[in-house]
C-alpha cells in the first residue's frame, strides 16, 4: 500500500502483478474499499499490472469536504494513473466505480483501453431516495443502512450460504466515514450520463446482476444499448456480482480483456479497398484467360468449318443432282402417262368421230332410201303449189333426222 497525494487528497493505492504486464485500473463501489476486489486478484494479477485505490472518502483514503462530483472522482482516477506512471490502462468499475469509468471514457478515452462497467447505471433514479439515504447516514452513521444495503448487495440465498463473506463486506461498509459516503452519494444523485454515453467509442463490457435492485438489468441494458459495440453479460447475482458470482465474473472479464485486439479504424477502412483492388485484379486475369480461351475456340471452330466445308459442298451438289434427276424421271413418267392418256383419249375421240361420220353417212343413205322423198314428190305433184313444197320438205327433214338417230344408235351398239 502507498499513500499518494492526488488531486488535492491523499489516496490509498495498491499495485499488484508484473510491472511489464498490461495495466488494469479498478474502482470500488459506494460504501466499500479496494478489498472488494479480492475475489478477482488471483485471476487478474497473473495477467495484468493491477492498480487498485480507495476512492476519495472511502477506506484508507482521505475524506475531503463534499459534496463530490463525478468529474472530481474521475480526475482522481486519472491522477492515480499518473502517480504510478501509466499512460493507458484497462478499467473495471462497479456501481460508483462504473460511473467513474463512464466519465473517463467520455472525457479521457485515450487513457483507457478496454472498460468493464459492472452493476452500474448512467442514471441512478429519484434524487429524493438519495437524499433520504444521506440524511440517515449523517444522523445514524452507516450502521443504520447496513442491513438494507446487504439485502441489495446479496440475495437471501447467498447471505445464508456465505455468512462470513457477507459479514466481512458489511464490516467494511460500516467502517466507511459517513461524510465520505454522503459526499460520494451526492455525486451519484446528480449524475445523468444516459445521452452522453452514446459518443463512447472504446470497447466496453457491461455486466449486470439478474437480481440486482440497485443497478437493475434494464439500467445495464440501456448502457450496452447506448454505447456502440458494447457487450452485455448477465450473471445470477445481486449488486455485488463480482463476489456472489465470482467465477463467472472472472471468466467474463478475463475473456474480454485478453481477446484479440480489434483492427484500428484506418485499417478497417483500408482493408475493404485492398480487397476491392485484389478482386479487380483477379477479375481482369479471369477476363484475359476467358478472352484467350474464346479466341482459341473461335480459331478451332474456323478450322473445323474449313475442313467440313468442301465435303458439305460436294455432298450438297450430289444431293441437288440426285433430286434434279429424280424430278426429271418423275416428269418423264408423268409426261408418258399423260401422253398415253392422250393417245387413249385420241383413239376414243377418233372412234367417236368415225362413229359419228358413219352415222351421218348411214343417215343420209337411209334418208335417200326412205319413202320420205317419194312422199314429197307425191305431195308436190298433188299440191302443185309452194305450200305443198314447204310441207313436203319439212316432212322429209323430220323423217331423215329420225332415221339418222336410229342408225346412230345401232352403230353404237
């Protein structure tokens, strides 16, 4: 332990762990002291240079007149880092210590690497409840608040199962100077960082206790929601989750603080550009290969077409000649058939015409031989007039036609 004059007050500071290890600053809750971190020391001191201190007005640190402000307590934390020669450190704070951590992340982000904000809130509720608590502490000391505080800090099951642990922490609470407690309580009462924390850019882990009535899970959830990229871990515990869920708390903290470092923003921005360039180069190479392959295919296709072309032409000529010959043959056959048909038709026509000629001749002969002519002659002699002659001629013609028809029918038969 060492007393260091920091920011106008003498603060109790303890440093553990290898000097060349990454620095880790831890800030205690309201009404406790640096011994609250004892459950974490075996795990953290092997990996980090752990820096603990009693907050102003608590433990072995000086009690200065209050009320305190969050800014004043935050500057105390920066003063501790300066006093031990640390430029940048990880940070863990619980309850009041978590509020100090938020102030550091907002006002001195370059001094903090990664931060764990445990069982805390950006706004701790109605000022009247804090004023009532301050009045009780000033009138009765912290003994009047001890039982109610232990019920908020630990679940009933844990108090029953671990009475020695609860008694030790209750004793540390009762030993806190009422003036220091009330001055720090005023800092919590007046604090509201709900909107401001939206601008935090550091890597943050938020731890909540599922049965914490002081800094409720919803209050921790708001912090995780408002800080971009913040992680949230819920433990089965009340307010002092680092004690009630010691193992789970330690695992979550170590995993977070030792995880591979994130790429700087400049590198994250440059990386996509590099990937784009690489993708463009790859695309160009692929395009060139595709173009070469396409050219080779075209050349091969041309050669193949040149080889196949003569055969196709010869084959086409032969095919055309065959088709033409077939057409000629078909035409000759068709012409022959037509000629035969014409001959047959001609013969039939000739037979028909000869038949008609014969019929006419027969009709004429018949007409000559028929008694028509005799009748005409008789009629002419008897009538002796033109009328008789006409009648006789008509009679002769009619008779001749009938005789010709009969003769034609007989010749057809």
